[in-house]
């Protein structure tokens, strides 16, 4: 297959990340995700539709075609494999690797991609807990809940964290809010928008903004 342009790959990945494999995604949401102006999004969506990467309804939105899903997941797979390689092999901090992977995901060949995957043992998740699509394009589906939507008394197993905010990632790492950690929502003050979250032996006060992007699974009360 001919290598797609970086712009096309970025659009397909952005649409996928916004849920475009299952539903229509608005041009405004795509523009916001990519940090571009809406008029340029409209033009690109028309071209992607002509090439059968997406289904596009002007004024409504875009949805990936099966071919578009396959290509989007190829890009996502390369991105997440590169992130894991940079942290596990080269020792970069997890707060540094998203921007590096953004550049490298467009440059590595399928052969190098598979060599990295083999070297890492065909990993299932990237450093931030996001599932890595398989070589065949299968992406594990998970029903996760935002930590900021949980309420007092609930225990949550953190599964993944948003990876595009370096300072927030550094803070989460300091606090132990990382994939694999089990946290308890101790209290929530709605007027002040203030959570108290127990992480290990410490209780951490955080507003909703400090929890944005942390997702997990509720832990049953009878589970240790």
C-alpha cells in the first residue's frame, strides 16, 4: 500500500479517537482535536470521502469506513508501540513520549513496526494504559469510567490516562495516579469541585480538572 500523507494519517487517527469508528464526528470536534480551522477541515473531509476513507455528510459529520478504520488503527498501533519503545528501551519519561511518537509514527516502515513489536513481546498496552491494536487491526474494547465522574465510596482501578499533557502526567506519576493503581474516592465537595482521593496511604485533594483524562473500572466492594 502506498504510504499516506501525514495529514491524512493525522485526520484518520483524530476521527478514530473521537469515536468515528462507531458514530459520526462533527467537523468542529475534528478541528478542535487537530488544532486547525474549520474551513480547512471541510476541504480535507471531502477529499477523504472521495478516497473512501470516510463517509461524510456536509454540515453533520464524518465516520470512518472499514478501510479508514484499518488505516487509522495502523497509525495508532505505530504511535503506541513507539511510546512503549521510548519508555521501556530508551528510558524516556512517560510525559515525554507522546510528542516524539507523533513524529515517528509517520516515519517508520511496516517492517520496523513489526520489529519493534516483536522486541517488546507483542505488548497489549502503551505506557499510558491505552490498548495497542494488533497487527490485524483488532483493538480491545473496554467500558471505562472517568475518575472525575466517580463518587465517594467508589474504588477504581485506573486503566488508562490521557497522554498529551506532560505536566499533568508528571503530577499524576508523583501522586501514584498511574495505570494499575486502585484508588478510593473519599469525598467530593460539589460547591468547591474538590475531590479527596486515597492513593495508597495518602489522601490527595484534587479538582475535576486535576482528574481529567484518568479512566478506570469500578472495583466491587467484595474484592480486596
